[in-house]
């Protein structure tokens, strides 16, 4: 029992120590000071008071005009709810949920209301009497502490949005969930851009308001009570390398107009680490080295017949119908049924077209389908396997495998009892 009491005492002492050592800007439940003012004579500080009032008014107007950023934050929250069950185990989606938590914390701070409360304590800038009422230093310190926390929070938002966007760019290059990932990527780009802009503005507002601490006075009640707080003169220096490298730095090459080749790949430019796009020659050289490597994309583009491309470009004028001559008899013999020739399949597009037509024929009129004697589960295995091989094999290998497996699937002798020939592994 004595040990339990000691543990309880040490546990309470530990909690108190943690609360005292926690940085003031990192507290979510920070209690604001009492709203109070003091009398100030304006004989020697009229210009300073006008500058102070103007800085607070500009900051309040800026945060009230950030409706586009709040809309983007609302889209992030909605996307997390909409696709939470589908992508809950994806690393990029977990980064998106962390980004949503950071945006919710920014909204909970409500710095616009803090600025409005401070603005309500200031006199009219157009007419300053000999003695005016100004807010105490504690009210300004509370605003500076909130700006410190928001600056740190926006550094985290920028880092999370950049990591999540990098993940979705690499994931889109594989071709899976292209539409959804493109939505995520566009939204992350908007959040990243606006967050950098707001973080720079936060640093600028803090640096403008910090010198006015000497103008304001404190009352008898101290804030924060019993806790020492550090108010840096330059907030950007206090944030460190994370702010200097990721937010404050501006790439001059992004503002230059550069010319790219017609074969430039979007994923090639976005997935390159630290790309140097300062000149057109360096861009062309990097693209040429990347495109020289054999890829699945290159095989697919090389396997497209030129006749199909020309047929796609030409306008569809319909099928030509000749008028029958009057000497011919009305009763004409029925044309022979079209017999399927495996050699007519000459490209990957023909393979896809055959699978789609065969599926439709099996659903509508199975008696006229080529694979009418094949069971549904066996045909589904064949169709899914060929759809996968289209993206993994070259044209020649795909056509060879397609003809062999189709012949094995259609051949009636394979279905006879007592056949001991070796079957394809796919149809086991």
C-alpha cells in the first residue's frame, strides 16, 4: 500500500513537471489573459500608435479573407471521410488524415477572433486624443504566442502535404486509382501553396507586432502566471531550417519559361528528386536518359499499329451498302457463318476487343459464342489472366500465349474423359 501511495505521488509530480516544461506556444488549452486596458499619453508616440493599429487591422483583414484556404481544408476533411474505408491502410491516405488533424487544430485556434478582440481595444486611428486607452502587454503577448504556434503548425502542414503529394505522384505512375489520386494531388497542391503563403504572412505579422511590446504596459496581474515565455524578435529565425528551406526559399527557375520536347512525361518530371530545370538543354538531356530505358509504357506505344491510329483519326462514314441489281432473284442463299481465325488477332487492342465481344456474346446468345462449351469459371480465369498479361507482356509473347490458351480452351478433345495430356496451369 505504501508503494502505491508513492507511485501516486510521483505520478502527480511527473504530470506537474511535464505541464511546466511544455512550451507555451504548444498548448492547445491556453487560457487567454483578462481583457484590460491602460491609459497612455499620445504626446510622443502618436505615429507608433497609428502604425500599431494599422498592423492589427491589416492582419485581421488578411485572416478574414482566407475563405479559399478554409474551403480547401473542408475538402480535405470530406475526402478523409469519403474514402476512409477504402484507403485506410494506404500510407499516403494516412498522411492525408494527419494533414486533416493539423488543419482542424488551425481552425480551433481561431486567430481571427483573437485579432478582433485586440482590435476592439484600440482607439480610432483617424483621431487620437491626448490620452487614449490601449490594451495591456498581456493581450499582445497572447497573440504573439498564438502566432508562434500557428507558424509551427503551418510548417508541419507544408511538410505533410509535400510528402503526401510525392506519394500520390509515384502511385499514379503505376496506373491504379488514377482519377482519385489526381483529385488528392490537386487538393494537396492547393493546400501546400496556400499554407506556404500563410506561413510567410504569419512571420511578417509577428515581426511587425513584436516591437510594440515596449509601447504597451503590464497591469498588476501577470500573464502567463509562473511560466517564462520566450518572444523571439525574428520568428523566421526561431522556426529554423524547416522554414528557411521549405517555405521562405523561392525557386527562380520556376518563374522562367522553359521549352520541353513533345515526348516529355509528366510523371518523369514530378518523380525526379531535386530536378534542375533551369535550362532547356538540361531538361532535354534528363528526359532523353529516362526515355532511353525500356519500360512497359514504351512497349505499349510501340505495339499500336499505325493502321489503327489512322482509322481512329479518320471520320466514321458508316458501312458501304451496294444496291442489288434487279435481275437477281429475291431468294439468296444464306451466307456461311463467320469462322474465327486466331491469326486475325495481331495486336493487344485486338485481344481486348475479342474478350469484350466474347463476354457480350456469352451473355446475349451463348449458342453462337466461340467458347459456348466452356464453363463460366474457366472462361473467367482465362479472361482475367489475359487482361493482366496485356499490361505485363510484350505484343509477340502475348499473342503467342493467347493463341495457345484459346486453342486449348476451345478444343473439344481437351474436355473428353480419359485425356491425359498436360493442361495449362491457369485452368487447373
